[in-house]
C-alpha cells in the first residue's frame, strides 16, 4: 500500500536546515476507497511522524530494503532463515566508556540493527561503520517503475469523457442539452469528482473558439461554472480538500471573452464554504513550495539534497537561499490573489499566512513583506460588489436554465 510513497515526499525549505513534508492527503486521495481509513490512521500515528521526521538523515533503513526488494512477500520461515546466519542481528548495544559491545538480549530490550540485517541478507560481512553511509534515494530514482496511479475503473473515465464531449459539442453549437442530474449524482462521489475534474483539465484544448484554446461561449461558461460550484459543495460536505485544488486549476484554464477582456471561471466560485477551510490552502501552498524547490535546484534536486547542502560553497548557498525566499514570496502572492478573487474571509487569510510563516525560516524583513501582501488581499465585500455578483449570477442562471433537461 505504501508503494511509491517517496513520490509524495518533498521539501518546503532546504537551505541550511530542511523542512520535509509528506502529502498524506494526496497519497490517500489516489488510493482505492477501501484503504483510505487505514492509511489516514497510519499517517496520523506517532510512529509514522517519527519515520518522516528522520527521512532526510535515514541510512540503510530496513523498510526501504523490504519495499524495494519485495522482502515483505517472503513467508515467515524463510525470513527467519534469511536473518539467522552466523551473526545475531537482533541485539542491544551497550555503551561502556569508549567501547560498544554486542550481546544477545532479552526480548523486551531488543533493538534492530538495520545495517547488519541488510548486510546479512545480501550475504556480506558486518557493515563497516567507517564506510560512507548509503542513502537509498540516490539509487532509487532510476529504478522507479512507471506505475499507473489511477485506481479507478474505466467506466468512470469513460463517463467523464462522454460528459466533457457533450460540453465540447455545446461549445461548438451542435447540441444544446446536458443531463445535469445524472452528472451531479456522479460528482457526489470522491472518485467521480477526481476523475471528472482531472479529465476536464486535460481536455481544455478541445474547447476552442477562434483558435483560442480554453475559450468557451457564454452558455458553456455558465454550465462549467455551475458544475465546479457543485463539486466544491460536495467536497465541503465530505471534507474532501484535494478536489478543490483541481477546481481552482480548472477554473483558470477556461475563459470567455467580453469586449476584449478574458474572464476566467474563477470569479464564479467566490464565497463558497470550502474556501474557508485552511487545509485547502495549506495543501496548495505546500505543493507550490515543493515544486519551487525542483525548479530552483534543477539537476541538483533529489530526496537526498539536504545531506548534500554543506557540499555547496558559500556563494552557491547564498544564491539558493535567496532563490528559495523569492520563490516563496511569488507563490504566496499568487495564492493570496486567488484567495482574494474567491473572497476568502479575512480571518482565514490571516490564519493561513500566520501558519505558513511559522513553518518557514524567514527574517523579520521578509515576514513583514509577506504580511503586507496578505493584508492587501483582505477585503470587505461592499454592497456594490454584492450587487454586481448577484446580477452576474442571475445572468448566468438564465443562460444555464436553457440547457437543463426538462420533463417537456
């Protein structure tokens, strides 16, 4: 079940002292529904937290060895024989002045010597403590197998593609109807929302007017806007904080033209309950930070990068440290602009910024810059703004009613 868990590990900060994160919600989101409760409990456990905290400095971890080589598939008797060679790998290390002695210990004091276990498995001698530690991720990147992460069946994908195909025809003017009752029932399930929104994102180029990819007519603009609103409503009621990220991304891909102005779907999604959930924005910010690190360090990036940080000269460290700071400011500003557009409450914005700053290592000057950006994003919706929004929604509803299937 934990296969490819490394793909969900990243760093929100690397310079000087790393801050490692594991995207547990995203990992669970991409698993079959019958595994989710178990995985959620596992990731919230103290054991897994300790495992993750020690990830950057972990050497020869037996979990890595078992997972990579499928040792967990071997039956118990073979495992005992495998590890019961001429040495006693399960021992307690006793500290006496300047020497360490190994002796077989009672069961309640046993400690696993993972390095020795690994050496025995490959029929080597006891690992020489003077050798340079081997980080597994140095050797894993090239061994990763391409794995299809979609765990949902083809029927869900096919249904999503059919609905999107109808929307494409509506955009081309070849059909005027869409069975929204059937679609909304489908979107009420996490699996349905996930696949449909991802397919909608991947197929935006199919929506094209005057050679402008992603452009839709007024009716399709209203329909897709209503679909995304309904998805957000379902996500809020089911505490699904991953789908909203895809909703935001989708809303920025599709647009209509009024006059000479490009108007995305994002304004239609304002003031929804889901946007005042901190987990939505924390997940998005964490993802942006991790992506930024790959862009900054380029070929130097890898899960073992923190262990190599001290190998950079001072000039390189200064450059990387400054780039990390600047990238985070850019990502924070972009996210705050999105929060402003969908009219997140001032309280949520301030809470989000405060939490994010507490997780990152900034000097006081940078903190104040980010706080100023945040305060400028805080807004009070005036009566005129409310009135404008109500008129826009009323206009959208008139167009949308024209494409509902009726009893007639």
